[in-house]
């Protein structure tokens, strides 16, 4: 997930929270521009995490086979990047589920 994706997601979440509280969403310069919808943003993020994990798995397999040019620090860095990106995605998922549960428990 890059900073633009995160900012777009935050803008959408703030607008939804403002609407849920009965306030008009605050217009910001970033929200006036056309931004991708939540589902495409989520799909892009999942694809990015998947690519990171696949790259780490491929590097690890190449290192185990003894492929020339693949060194252990490179494999370890790729593995840690994959781990951190997966943990971040899991935390975002937990926050989205928590927000969904909170919205669903609101009385209309």
C-alpha cells in the first residue's frame, strides 16, 4: 500500500464517519480529486502483499537451490518485507472489521 492509497482510504473512512454522525463530510483538496473506490483499493493492496510474498518465496527457493547471485541478506530482507506487509494488511483488516461492526451496531 502506498501513501496515496492510504490517504484515499482515510478520506473515505472520515467521510463515512461524518455521514454516520449526521454531519456533512469535510471537503479536502485530496477528496475533491477522483479517487478509487474502496474495493479496488483493497484489491490493489492485497495484490501488492501477494506479490511481496511470492517474491520472498521465490528468492528463498532460489537461495536453497544455490542459484548464483542470490545471497542470504537479500532473502532475509525480502522475507521480512513480506512479513511486515502481511501484518500491516492484517491490522487494516481488523480495523475495517471493527469499524463495520461498530456501524452495524448503531441504531438508526
